[in-house]
């Protein structure tokens, strides 16, 4: 590995999923649903394949049907008007959108502010771009994680190029409030910063509401908004994501994307275009189902003795293992399959300040109810 990537090695998700396979434990580590998304959307993919739509290189920005569906979604949900021909870019999942945005927007030596704990690809993408990451730590207080706006303000320097935002936030489940977002937006405008915002969990909000930062004053022109079909439609394997932003920003991100993947897989784009037009009840049912699962697993974790940070969004719940007499999340997660047949992820991997994350462990609840109930029963043996 070169110097830029040397610190990264294998992602924690691959490591922990391999551990689950090896031990036969219930995998609540890597976040992926154990049931696939809607039948009619799968049928749409099959139809596209069979009808020869997208079997050859699709357009660089993505197929027009999907770009229009994305623009319509942003308008209908958030009142954000984007031109599907110049302000929407389809990517190979949100992961590529993040990488392409950073590669295209960050100069070597630029500082990138990211909320810590941060999704693991942020650190690697910042490093690939030659940037310097500047973490601003979300801190647990009163059963939830909070952004310290003074710390964020203090983190901005003349070298700061952009703020990499994530709401709803993986792994803490925090959904940034209107006040927090307004403060981030005001700072970005004042210091003339770009914001790249990862909103892949936009439809998984149980308490409060998802507010895209692009809707705040002065932000539409300086925000790259990223989302993905993986979470909203339970097709993490399809790798269809997207960017919405002003034309110059989309062109810039596209300049990097075209040399990463050139284009994204064709037939799935047609299917995701149909998925985005599913009735509101689909999105409501998804959210209600996951809210019930959050409550089920959280109750199980409390009964097992964990301190639980109740997530307002995402499909992850972060816990503190100290009430169990443990303090090292890594060691805990490595021993958990053997102790009770469950796999989780140590939050320390999402920190620069690893000691800050040491006692925290993340569990995914995007699993069938009976699987979560089984896991809760297994975890309870820890309390015995
Ligand atoms: N951002 C966050 C915060 C995520 O949790 C994930 C998925 N785990 C991604 C991006 C990646 O999304 P995709 O699978 O669409 O590349
Ligand atoms: N986003 C998923 C998670 O946080 C995993 C994605 C991956 O494995 N890269 O668990």
C-alpha cells in the first residue's frame, strides 16, 4: 500500500462480516438488510435487462429517466429544484459520489472537516485526494450525540476547503437539528466553504425530520448533496447513488467520476428511477418498520446491560459497553461471536481520537424481526 492508503488496511465491515460467516454468528455488524427491496423494483431491473435498456454504456451523467426521477424527488420532498440535465449525476453508490467529490474538490494540503465518528470511506477518500482530515467530535450527552458548534467553528482555518457532513449520521444515529444545520450553513457562507453532505439515510428518520443542508440560505450553490438507493430501497448490492448540486459542482465531480468508473451500471438505473416514484406509503412503511426494529433491538440491548444511545435515524444503534464492565470495543467485538453468537462493530474505527470511541459499539437493526429477537435473547446472556 502506498503512503496515502497505508493506514487503512481492510475495512471493518469486511473483517466483521467474515467473522460472522466464520463463526455462524448473527451479523449485526455491517449495515445491509437481510430482505431485498420491493418486488416491482426487481421486476423493473429484469425488464430493463431483457429489453436491452442500459446494457451498453449509459450516458455519463446517468440515464435521463433516473436523473429526472432524482430531480422530481428532491423537489417533491424538499422543495429543491435541480435541472436533471445539468445538476444531477448518477454514481456507483454513495461511496463513489463521496470519493469523486473529494478527489475533484480537494487540493493536496487542503483541510476537510468531518464529523467524528465518521463513516470509514471519508477518511480514505480524503487521504486519496491528498487532503488533511480535521475531525470534529460528536459527543454523547443525555442519551444522544451532539455537535458542538463552537468546536466546529474553531476547526475552520484558512486551509479549510470543505465540510463533509452526514445526517442522519452513521454510526451514532444522530439527525442534525434545524438549529445545528443553520449554524453549519451560516459558517459555510461566512468562511466561503463548500459542504459535501452524505444524506443516504434521508428516509430513515424516526424522531424529528431530515433537513437537507442545501435548503438553508446561501447553501444551494455551495452544497454537493449525496444519496443512494442502497438504504432507501434495500438494494445495497446495486450500487446506484447520486449527486445533486449546481452545474459547476456537478461538472467538477463528474470530471473525477469519469475516470473512476466512467459510468454506472445501466439496467439498475432504470429500476431505481421507478423506485423513486413509489407511493408515499412505501417510504412510510419502511420507516415504521425500522422504527419498530430500533425499539426491539434497543430494548434487548438495555436488558442485556448496555447503555443505549437511542438513534433518531439510520439503521444503527450505538451503545456504551462500560456498564457491562468492558472498556475496549475492539476486544469486545472480537470476542462477542464466541460469547453469545452476535457480531457488532467497534466505533473506535470511526475515530481519529480512538480513545474517544473505545467503549462504543454499533449494532445494525436492518434485519428481520425474528433475527433481532434471537439476537436480543443471545445478548441477554451477557447480563447473566
Ligand atoms: N455513507 C454512509 C453514511 C453509509 O452508511 C454508507 C453505506 N454503508 C454509504 C455512504 C455508502 O453507500 P453506497 O452503498 O451507496 O455506496
Ligand atoms: N454502510 C455500511 C455500514 O456502515 C457498510 C458499507 C460497507 O461495507 N462499506 O455498515
